[in-house]
């Protein structure tokens, strides 16, 4: 009986569910630093952010590589935590660069 059980356990897929990573990122808007709250969820292949000062929020599919996380014209380095946004307005490509730091996960009530 034990060998059958061991055989069954070998065929059960193992899913690793990592907790989301929370970052506080700062990027200038041309005149002053703007704070972005970013949540990266590798297990769901998603990235979400809020920019309280601009009353903006979004959630997007994300690509997680060994070095970077890419989503909605943005890129966050997994090694340096640099934060880059690329905007193409009628052929005029602009790159804004900022920096992130790991933030403490928010306390939840439910």
C-alpha cells in the first residue's frame, strides 16, 4: 500500500504560492517626486499600483524574468529595484526613471 501512496504523491503537481511583494517607488513627474505603491504577484503574473497623489490605480498582466518585472510600459529591476516607465507620444519616446524600496506588507483586517 505504501508504494502506491508514494506513487500517487509523485504525480500530484506541486504549486508554490509566493506572497505578493510590496514596493514603494518614487519617480519624478518633471518637477517633484511622486510616490507609487506597487504590488507584484508572481504567482498570478500580475502587477498593480496606486499613485495616491494623482488618484490613479491600475492592475496589469506582468512578465517576471530573473532580472526584471515588466508591465504596462513599466519595468522594475529585481536586483537594483530601479523603476522605469517608457511613454511613446506620437513617436516622442520619453523614459522616466525612479527607485523602489521593499515596503512592509499591509496589515489586513479580513
